[in-house]
C-alpha cells in the first residue's frame, strides 16, 4: 500500500524562537482527508563524551515542560546553517567545559515523528581536554556529572535516566 | 545549584486535536527572565511485540512531518483517562491485529524534553494470538512487518530504523 499523504492546504499557526507550528489538511491513501498538526524544530545534537574509557559525562538540567530536573547527555539545537559536528563540539564545550579532537558520528534519531520533524544527531567524543567552561547560553543552567557505563545501564533500567536520545546513544555503542 | 525555573506569565497559542502550544515567561536561576515555548502532548505507548522469541512486529507508516515512511514499533497516543496498559493492548490490536494476555511494562522515555512533555511508555507483549485486524483509526494506514532481533540490531546501526522510542525499547531488553 502506498502510504504517502498529499498536502492540500496549510496554515501557519505560530513561528517562534525555536519551533514553528503548522496545521495541514492532507489526502489519505483511501482518498479521505484529515488534519495534521506539525511542529518544525531545527534539530539537535547529543554527545556521548567519554572522560575515560568507562566514564561518560552527563548534564543535569531543569526541563520546563515537565517541571523536573533530568539527567541527559550534553546536547543542543543546531544553529541555522551550522555544520552538525561543530554544533556537537560547541555544545560539549558550552555545557561541560571539555573539548575534543576525536569525535565520531553514531547516527540520528527521530524524537517524535507523529507530530514533529526533529532529528537528533548523536556523536561520540573521546580524548577530551579542558576548554574554557561557563559559556552556556544566557538562558541555560546545568550541573555536570560523571557516571560509569555500569551506573548508566542501572539508571536506565531504574528509570532515573528517561531521556530518549540519551538511551538511544547507549544503544549505538553496545 | 537549584535549576528550577518559575513561571511568571503564560499565553496559550494553540489548542488542537492532539497538541497544545503555550508560551511562558520564566525566572531563571540567576534572576533573569527568558521565554519558553512548550508543547503539551497526551503521551503515548509503544509495544515490543514478540511473534516468537526472536521475531518482533514492526509497522511501516508514513510520517507527514518528515514526508517519509518509517519503520517503528506499534505505538499510539494515550486517550484521555485511559489506563496505559489498555492503550498498549488497543494499539497493538488496531495496528497489527494481534492480542496478548502477557504484557510487561519496560519503562518510559521522554521524547524531547527541551520543548515537549511527551512521555512514551514502552511495553513488551508475548504469547500473541490473532485478534481482528483492520480496526485502525480512520486517518491511520500502516503495513505490518516482522524482523528478527539480529535484523533489528543491523537496521539500527545502518540507520534504517531511526525512531527513538523503537531504539530505546531494544535498549531495555538487552
């Protein structure tokens, strides 16, 4: 069955600092029409940064949508036109103070394809060295933590780590 | 450092069929203010359904936000007030035609906590038997596929499977 849906009309509801919201009317495979709510997001990167071969860097961060502090890999949005490898190196240094010359692309994941086009590109960073810390965005505050691979696996199973991109990143290196 | 952000004002931009968009002004840990764009989503479930001990059921589905067909676990949104285990059994039957009396909760993941409150609850379903197929939502069309665990691992590494909740689900059972 050909599953594609053709757009017949579109309305932009909101264009904000980060996201854009559109409402589309589409034709379904059976010829009927349906409404689709679509959020456009610039996409992001997440960095699995190894302090040593068994220790990974995490950031603890308050997330307003869930009113909760989460434990996630260093991550951030892609700036318009920015090379994603540079995004990864920039976010790693901004959030943790570390630099790396040894960064590998692991893959990209779709955060929530039902309504949003956000892709998160996941990198592994090794051979870290100190950069200058404290260059976070002016509206960003994080605490840095270090965890062994064994601790990470336990924290995923126990639900202490809930962030999907973070769990996916460890899926790539198993 | 206390990372919480207090809301000082809020505006509802959009209330749709599935998502709600709000813009909030918040106070940051340093006392400055910032804007937050927040999408509320009802949350969903995903089901890792084993046809036999080495074969998992996938659905191929067109995703309008990325204009692409994806390979994902059977999944769906939680209806208001619905028990999430029933959501999982309902979605499994609607999308694949299979029922199960042997369903286990694996954990929940946050799809994109930077702007959205969507949690996806992941279940494992075993001992499947045939239900009645073809009860999809009227705007939903999927093709069912079967893959071995070895094929799945290869498709994740090769980027054929990109969906974050699907990759996370396999992280829980390793």
